[in-house]
C-alpha cells in the first residue's frame, strides 16, 4: 500500500537524519543537532528517542524550558533532570519518584532521588527558620574590615593560655588558706579543669565569631603572608596586578582584603540607579564584554588583548561573571578590585547567574565556601542584589544581560524605577531583563529556558523607537563566533567565555564602541589554557554525579545491552535492535562527554543512558 510505503520511507529517513543529528551533537554543535532532531520528529513523531535527544541538546544550551517540553514526551528522567538544572527541586522530586517506581533498582535514579529529597528538605527547613524580610539584618552591616587585626584578641598570647595560669594561682591560694584536706584538693583540681576548659571554649567562640562580628575580628594578616596587600583603604593598580598574578599561580588572597573589596564594591553599587547612564566623550572608546562564567584565564586574556580597565580604557561587563567555570571567585574579586580602584573604569551589570538559586546549583556557592567561608557566601549574595540591571551608552546603546519585555511601552524611566535590591523574581520587568532571548521571527513566544520570554525584531524595533535608542547589546547565550548580529542589525549578542565549559569550542568576543558615532567594532578571541580544574568542580552533587563503578574492558556485552534495554523500557522507548558499537553514553554532568561504548571499551555511566545511537 502507498501509505505503508510512505510511512516506512519516513521512518527510514528519520533514522538517517537522527544519525546526522547525533554526529552534530558529538561535535558540540547543539543548535544544528536540535534542527536535525526536529526534522526527524516531523517525519516520525512517535519515536520518543528523538524527543529525548532534542531535550538533551536543549539542556546543553541551557534552554531548560524547551528541554522540559521535549522531555515530557520522552519520560520522567529527562524532565526531572531539566527541573533540577533550573533549581525546581519539588517538580524534579515528583519525576524522580516516578522513575524510582519504574526502575527501583537503578542506582542513578536512586542518587538523583536522594539529592532531590535533600534539596527539598533543606528548602523546607530554610522556610521554617526564615526571618521576615523586615527583620532581616544585613551580613555586610555586621562586618567592619577596619577592625581586622586591631582587636584586643589579636594578641600573640591566646586567651585560654593567659587565663589558665591565673586560674591555677587563684585555686592554689585558696587551698593554702583552707588547708590541704583531700576533699579540698579534689575540688581545687576540678575547679582548675573547669576554669581552663571554660577559658578554652570562650577563646574558641571568639575565634569562630560567636562574640565578634562574623568572626573576622581575629583575622590578622600574618607576617608570613606573601600575597597582595592593600595599604589603608586605597586599592591601587599595583595591588590589582599583584593579586591577579597570585590568582594566576593559584594563590589565595587574604580574607581581610577580600572583605574590604567586597564591602567597598557594595557601597559603590548601592549608590547607583537600576539603569546607569554612561557618557563616552568624543574621540574616546568603550568596551562591552559578555558572560565570563568563572573563566579567569580567559579574562586575563581579554586584558592582554585590550588593556586593563582605566578611565581612559573603560569596560562594561554584562553579567554572569560567576558559575560553571571553577575560577569564579578569582573573576569576581578581580572585577571588584578594578571597581574599587576606579569606579568609572569598569561598570558591572547583573546577570541571571548573580543570584542565590543559580549559585547554589552551578558552583559559585560551593567555590566560595571552599576557598573563603560561609560568611562570604551570604555577603556575595547581598552584593549581587546591588548590581544595576542595565546601562545606556551616550543615550543610544542599551546594554542588558538578557533581553526585552512581555509588553510594549516600557520606558527607560520604568527600568530606572525598578527596586532591584532582591533576588530575581520569576516574572516582571526585572526577570525579563535578566532572562529573555531574541527569536528570529516576529512577535513574542514562550521562553526556551522556561523563564522570561522570546522576542522578535518588531519588539526590538518598537523598544528602540519608544526610547530614542539605536541598538540593543545583550549577552546570555553562547555563540559559535562569540557574537551574533540579529534583528536587522539592531541587536547584538556578545559572549566572552571561549570554549565554554571546556567543551563548546566557541570563540569569545567583546565590542569596542568609538564615540561619537558608537559604531560597534567586534573583536573575537580563542580560549587560553588553564590549570587542570574542570568546570563545575564546585557544582551541586546532582550536576557532577560520579561514574558508577562499572568501567572495564572485559565486561559482558550482553549485560550492557540488557542494562541499556531496561533503561529504554523504563522510559517507553521502542527498541527494534541494539548494536553496542553504536550506543553512546553521557554523564549527567554538563561538562563531561563519554566516548562510544564498544565491546573493547564498555562503560556504564551515571546519568541517563542515551540509547539513541541504535
């Protein structure tokens, strides 16, 4: 029958396209892979494998909204993983509970479920003990970096050592007065023990911050410390250069100076409006950089190519300074140092990753806790809430991290009036500034990320006309060449993290504007080497699950196929045949790609086995 022949032809053609899509995915060409999987779906939409693969490709581009839609067609696991990546732990928990029912013996499903349960329990605990916003005290207000190393407790003799001999002398004198009866001696000994123990605990409490301002009063700058030092309150270029050189050699900055820079930056940012106007004098230039994402060595390369920030060479870094890259602390302290050195030399705009929820998942919180302390985790969260949301250069170029709005008629004055001193909401102008993306067709559509929206060139044109602007510059999306010009040249995306997450193979870019015409001059650059610390090294557990211990060269191939087939059946895939030499497996981590599974090199990894290369 002709219909049957057509159907069989479509199925065969869909499989051919899927193979091409898989090759594009392996080459990290995720946009191309999505287009090809979409073609396969049009030909054979009943094959859940294509939906699952497209969901995974969307998640690689952080398009979690689209990933969830596709994953809903493919099974609970994929959708749960997308919810996890968005920090929607309660939704993820429901999906992994279903996965556990379907595959009760699967170790990865069990790990993911436990991570979700822990995250949800933590959220409930935090909600239960949360202090009302009106009563919440700023951690920054409890810190006085001037006092570090100057308090009485910074004496070279520990408190407990000084008190102990005094206690012994007092007790000894008492014993001499009342005699040396045995009970008195016993009591005296107990008194000495108790006094010394109390002195020890008291001294420890002071050292941990129980009786001081967040425990920093005892942070002496030790004589043996050889790193960068700030003399007084002034951050100088010499200090910044020394600090960057120390960071380059993986040395640490003393907490005393980290506190100073973060607190001084907070003070500077607090005084700024939510929309900052930048004036570039005629004959001068101005540089706009996109996402850096903790790639410190690529940040150094930007300065190598374009010079250090200064009044004569000013920069705007357009959000997403941290997360994913494992040198996020070095990046943010460097940017803050330049801000302290000369506020007009560098401008900083908030991105969607300058938020508690993203930092908790994508590594910055774990990195700060590991390299500094819990106090700094709270402090950075407060300072991020002070970052401006957008900038306008010479009244003509609008620069924002994400994009435009779900309604027309938004004026620059509306943006300036936003109360930004909070965590980003899930809707409204502030959310859309941080999260939205352009789309190639007119109008507005749902966000492929699940937050914000997609907007077309007509939306861009109306916004520019309403506000007498010429151009929108935004970041937020990785681009193969480091940039992309869209919407008839009225919108430019710039991304400054080359070879993003050590796997995307993209270039980085920055834009130089020359006044008065402000014609954009785009400079691209490639990634530079960095120490062997993988991206996401400090990320949440469910984004860096270890490989299950089943890697071998002599594993029974039949067992592998059986395991993979059970996964596929769990998630309602149709299996016609399974050739081991064409099956690929992936870690759940964003940054790791596993090689093809072969008879000679078989590896079952944690995360979802993509039994799609069949």
